[in-house]
C-alpha cells in the first residue's frame, strides 16, 4: 500500500467520520453501537482498499460500509433483543414532534436518503453511490419521504384542531348548564 493511498484513506475517514456516525446512530439508536459500526466500517474499508478503483469512490464506500455494519448489528439484535414491554407500546405519543421524530419512524428506504441529504448535505449523486441506487430512485425516495412527513404533520394538526374544538364545545355546554 502506498503512502499516498494511506493518506487518502485517512483524509476520507476524517472527513466522513461524523456523517458515518450520524447514519449509524440513526439506524441503531445507540451511541456505543454507532461507534462500533463506524469502527467496523473503517476496518472493512481498509481491508478492501485495494479494490476501490478511484479516490472519489472512497467516501461512498465508507458510507455503504457503515450502513452494512449497522444492518449487521440490527440482525444480531433481532436474535437477542426481548420484545418491548407492553406498557411502553401503549403510551400515547408526545405532542409537538420534531422532524427527526418523523424521520426516525419511517422505513429506512426513505429515512436514509433524507438523513444523508439534509443532515449530511450530500448530493443525490453521492447518496445514490453510497446506497447503490440510481439517482432517480434517490430523488423519488427523498420526495416521497418529504410527502410522508407533510402528510403526518397535517394529520396531527387536524387531530389537534379537532381536539381543541371538542374541548371548546364541551367548555361552552358546561358554562351554559351553570347559568353563565
């Protein structure tokens, strides 16, 4: 391995480490597991460095490797993680969710491109390379993901508005019965 390739690898890891961690954390929801996934991805990419044909492909290869490492961890968890306690499942969702909450609840095929585009500020071309998808597919998934967020926000807004109307109506009828 040449010193030049080694330096290119080090520079790419330094440039993408935070983005890799955020993608891993998005998938795994655990800081320790995200760090492990990043380490595994860096190690895997280092081992396969001779296969990477161009230096421009290296950042995409790193991102794909971290996604694969996160998926590996999720598969391990499926085999060992107990089912969530029923009382946690039955709790009412919090009001005023942030965009990150909407994205976190989405199918990965929509959430990853959104995360990479808006959090990591990656171009659609870079996202397509990292996810091994066509650029048009990435564009469609970003558009659909944004539509899903808008739809969910409108739905929650309508539910909040109908709740306020019901509260207002029940408050008036209580006032009327009291002679106010």
